[in-house]
C-alpha cells in the first residue's frame, strides 16, 4: 500500500481524509486506484493532475515506480508561463 | 537517465558564445509572425464586442460579403465542436458563441484583398446584441445578485451556497493552525490587492494560414508552442494532426501569453472558406483587449511569529479573478504562497471567480507573484514590528532539503538558504540609505517543469552537426542547446547549427513554457548526442575490427580503450562522418522523452527605492537579483532572464494595471496608458547566479526563466513602505496611490 | 481611391512607390518594400519598434505618412551594417547578449545609432532617457545600455 496525500479542496471526495492508501506500484496505478476508490476524484484527474513522488513532480509518467515508503502527493496539473 | 558525476570539467558550458540567430536579429533579417507573406494572400480582421456582456441575437454579414474584395466571413458556426472543457473554453475565447463575454471578445472575422477593405467590411457586419448586466470586479462577482456568466461553470463539488461565478476552489497546507497561532508572540492579519497585468510582449499575435481544397493546411505563427497550436487548431477545425503543419516564426516575446491560440484558428477558418492564404495580425489594442492578462486578486494573510522571528503559523485566503472562464491559476498561487518557508502549520486557500474580462493567460510563473506578494509584504511588516532583520528572519524560516513544503511534497536539495546568504553578504545589502529611501527584500519560488521533448541531430559529411529541436527560441535557447551538443560531442560550438523545426519534421514538443527548454531540450540534446556517439563508436569498432565496447569517445574522437588502448590512431568525428556512407550510411542521433525532475528554483531580490514625499514619485535606485540557476549553460542569457523577470515584476508593482470603467469597458488598451517600464525607469539590475546543480539533469541544469518575476512585487512594495514609513497594501503603487498613503 | 506617387531614398537607394493617403511609412516599408526589419509593436508611437530615421532624425515610422517621405532620406535597420561588416553597435548588442526575443532590437539599433551620431559621449542616464521611447519587455534594459555605452566608447576610440 502507498499513502497518497490529497490536497484540501479535493478532500470532499475522500470523506475529509488528507491521506488515503492505495494498492499501487506505479504512477498509473496510483491514479486509477484513486479514481476507482474515490469516484469524486475522477473529474479532477480527468481534467489533469500531477503526482509528486519523493519530491519530484511528474505530470504524466505512467510507469514511474512508487514504493510503500514513497512520499506521494496528488497535485493539480501544473503549467508554466 | 544517466547522470554525470558532480564535478565535470566543461569546455563550452559556462562560456558566452554568440547566438546563432544573432546576426539575423541585428540586421532585420529575422522573420517574425507578421513578416511572412504568401502569393495571393488576403488580410484578415476580427470584429469585437463593444459590450462587456451581451447575448448575440443575430449576425448579418450579407452587406460585408457584398463589398468588393471581401472573400469570406466566419463566425462561431464555422468551427467544429471542441473536445473537453478546456478546449471548449479556448475555442469560445477565440470566437464568441451565443454570448459576448467581455469587451473585445471576437464575434466575427472577415478576409479581404486588403486591410482597408477588411476594415470597411467589419463596419458592415450587423450584430444584434441584447446587452446584459456585467461584472468585472471580484467583490461584485461573488455577490448573491451578481450577473452569472455561465451557470454550468460553477466549481464542481462546491459546497452549498458557493456563489455561481466561483469556478475553482483551492486549498493546500498542513498542521494545526490554531496551535501554531497560540505559540506566536505577534500575530498580524492584513488584506492586499493586486490588479490584472499583461505579459506585454512587444510583438502582437500574428499568423499566416493557408488551407488548400484538399484540406491540407500550413500555418506560420508566433507562438511559444507550435505543436500545441497545431493540436488546438486541428481540433477546432475538425482536422487530423497530420493535415496541419505549423511552423513557428521567430517570436517577439511571449512570457506565457503565447501558449494558447487566439487568431490562429480564425485565420485557418477564413483561409478554408476563401480558398486563399490569410494573414492576420492583432493591433496592440486587440492584444490588450483580447489576449491574456493575469488574474487580479484580493488576499487576506495572517501570520504568527515569535519574538525571535520564527513563524509559528501562516494562513492565506486568496481570491483570484481570471476572466470569463474557469482558471486553475489560483492553485498555483496558493501552492507558491508559502513555499519558501519551513512551516509547522500553514494553509493557503482560495477561489477563482468569473467576470466579464478576457480569459486569463499564463504569465511567467503563473499565479506565483500574486500568491507570494502579500505573504512577503506581511513578513516585512512583522519584521519591522519585532525589530528584526528581514533577511535573518527569512534565513531562520527558510525551506531546505527535507522540508515538507507548504504544498505537500518534501523538498530535495534546494538553494534558498545559499541564495539568502549571498544576498546578506552582498554589498548591496550593506549600502547605507539616505532620507526617503527604503530597502525591500523578498523571496520567490517557482516549480519549473520538463515535459515532452524530441531532439534529433545529423552528423554531416564534413564533420559539422545539424541539431533539430521543436521549441521556439525566445531568449537564446538555440545557443544553449548548441553548446550542450558541442560539449557532449566534443566539437566546436561553431560546427553546430541548431534549428527549430516545424510540426511535421520532428516528434511532439511541449511549448516553451514552465522554464523547461534549457532543462528538457538540453537533456534530450545530450542524450541524442550520446546516441550518435554510440553509433560512431560502433562504426569505428568495425573499422578497427574490435569490440564496440572497446571504443570510447573523448574530445570529439573515437579512441581504442582497454587492452586496445594505443593500438589504433583515434578517429575524429569529421573523419568518421566523411566515410559514413561506406560504413553503414548516414549517422544521426535522436532522443524522445517526457522529462521530469526539472527541480524547483528560488530567488531573493533586493530593491532600494526613493520616494519623493511631495509627489509620490518613486525611483528604483538599486536592484539585485539572486537566483539558484542550477548549472548556468550560457550565463549571459541566464542573467538576462533574471534581469528581464525583475523588470516585469517592477512594472507590475509600480505601474501596470488593467482599468475597467463602470460600463465594463477596458479603459487603457495601449502602451501609453498601460505603462510598462522604459529604460529611464530602471537602474542597472545586477544578477547574481548561484549554481547549485540539479541532480535530475546530466549537466545540473535547473529552469531559470520564471522565478525572477515572483519577488519584485513585494521587494518593491516593502522598499516603498519602508521609504515612506507607512504600509502599502495594494498594487500597482503609482505615484497618486503612494501619495494617498503618505497623506492618509 | 487615388494613390500617391512617391520618390524617395531608402538606405541610400532610390525608391519609388504608390501609397494610399492614410498609409504609414511603416506600412510601405514592410508591405511594399519588404523591409520588415522595422516592426509594428503598437502603431501609435509608443513602443519604438518601428524606429527609422528621416534625414537623420529619429522617428516612429508608424506615425509618418508614407506620402511625407517623398524626397527625404529614410534609413532603416537594414542599412546599418556595411555589407557584411556589422556596425559596432550591432556587434556590441550581440556580444553583450543585449537581446532576447530580438523584436525590439531593430528599433533599439536605429535609435542608439541616432543617439551616438548626435552625442558620441552620452552618460548612462542620457542613454537611458534617449532610449526611453524604445520598449523592451525581455531584457530589463541592463545589457542594452551596457552594449550602447561600450559601443560609444569604442566608436570614440576608433
Ligand atoms: S509601432 Fe511605431 S511606435 Fe510602436
Ligand atoms: S529583446 Fe524582446 S523586446 Fe527586447
């Protein structure tokens, strides 16, 4: 299981939980498990979301591995100027 | 991704060679968006809404079409249905559908044989508007009786009672705020305001579109990302991607504002209808009215501090206004607000509200300056109240490796503390100030991104190398990419020519944004060079009849290694290239990647400002930028990014703002009334580069383009406030506004 | 509409064109003579990207009617280099990396050349005020001013 931190405005979809656990070995599995377990997150994930894995921001990188002790933070899809 | 050892000796990286497009740009030869022509080309012009908010009852173009020389008129019905909310919003921003949503919103377009005829034709298009009540300010847009732009754009999952114009909600942070504030010796809570600003690139949007009767089209335009332009235009015109080839012209500035489309799909639709090439260029007035400004904002900030300067808790409530469409920039603002600090209890929350203004577009570190300014201004106020040095307080609270950032993830190695220390030790910080002078300090932060990137390079017969990349070069990136190729291949920089290819010539590239180009394109270039090197070593191994692993690449030569060392005369790249056709054919290298790990960046700015107490006129006396650039490939262009970002931030702080009248109309759509800094407004801007290598890049590159616009807003505001001995809490700080605070 | 016949010189070469009464010199330079070095940043005299000289005097070509240029000497950025030899100002702008996007550069060069012809030894403040009519959004002007001052020094020495 991997712990995923959910940012504040999405916590309505996780019953208020700031952190949820999913069974996942990579970026893609984290996202699909989040969508499956918390349907309220689907709209945000479809509109775009990134994952910070151990401090690095990944915007779309399905096969980036995550480990049980990885720090995984769900973030908005990031754009720049 | 192979990472090099920390201490690599560079030959070319870190030097300052001339840029490859330089001669063209000092002789007037370089071709920008509006400089291209095609035989038989028509001129396109756009009709724009004179109202802030109006239902379009009907559009009658018959009189315009009857005018001699008019070849086509298009309206919203000439475009395909865009897929997904974001694409629909971008299309609607290019061309109004049932409603005009802001003053200057495009409602129709015409193509004619001359600009004069096209302008006449615009006057002949009859639009029947039903004028609707409008709203342009944040305070008004959240009122219960506010006009609602689009009821279906309210934030999804918003709690009961959320005003209908609120499109996005944001909330980041951690820790127990109440407990944190309880530990503080001093808590201050203040409100701040910023206005919308424009990127202000000197080149207006311009393009030349040409579609044939077979549906194949070519588009030439100034853009930060021609692949993104292709994808958006193809979607809006119902084309497949391979039918549309987009070539990026030289670009006269973008700063985020040229990452979306405005006139490009319109020019294509006109060309399709007229059967001729169509050229379009926005006027400056159109640029202001209908291309992307930043959000405006209101902020309530509350920070608790101990007597010693430790921040015990921090809270921000941010309200952004992002124009007539949803905008996620509030998230970026909220994430950046407190990112510079190591905080036990922190929360930044807020919302974005829709108004009758143009759709907000990214502007250099989008959201960050607006989120960071009120925080850095309040910290300055706390420092004064507690009699503490503003740099010491920032050093005491600075985020570092291992800090849990205010937006969630834990930081890797970052350079904030080193940057603050450099500022403290710099002579600027120790220069005495005179009367009516103040010194302002501010930190700034930006994430930096990588993204999809393709690079290919061919080794020519004569030993020169052609590098092909796909990111429009706004500030000298062809030079830095060429330098990295030369460094890795071990050949002179002059032997490389780097070009930015069209969308058909090389794989997809994300736009030139997010400070990604030197990082991602550089990374792909180095890997493409390694790919070519591997091929060259394999060829040489065959020639020598030894194992490919026994050939190494050094200084532009293949050399026998291991037990073969010294047995064969090394072969140079040119020698290998000259016989390539005999050893297996042309030699090329390529690399495609979605590059991550760009590495966040921090900056610290110092501003010294003198205010004339009689007039409120302020003069920037001294300005110094400190920034962690990772490895600086071409230091002159790194300095240029730091200086340019600072100048834009100074403009934002001192003068620039969108001004809307009660009638909802934009009152200052020109450079005379929207005043960006001119040469005589600014002092020399010193740029101090710190090089803390990014472990995620083979040469240690971090993005540098965006961070520098973040600190100036508060640095300037803090300097002015200290100079006048009173607090400024709204931007821009034009002389009358400063005077009001002095007199108030 | 009757067009006006204009005879003039551009960068030393004789030139003839027909223009509409309301057409600007910038329009004619760019659209008829294909001298696209001068840029239209605003069309209202506020940005300086369209700078040219008329009989040696610095003007915004977007504010000059094409018909007015008759019989005068127009000089544009395309005429600054002497064949393949760059002018010292051009060299210094390049050496100091005093351009990023480069769209302001033609105007800056024309304006700076006019400055140094009139005031070969400007102070930095004078250079900043002289160039205050040329907007640059990319550089913060620092490197531009350094390049102009360096060029001035070299031109005086040469
Ligand atoms: S285009 Fe002439 S001054 Fe701007
Ligand atoms: S270099 Fe871009 S406007 Fe000056």
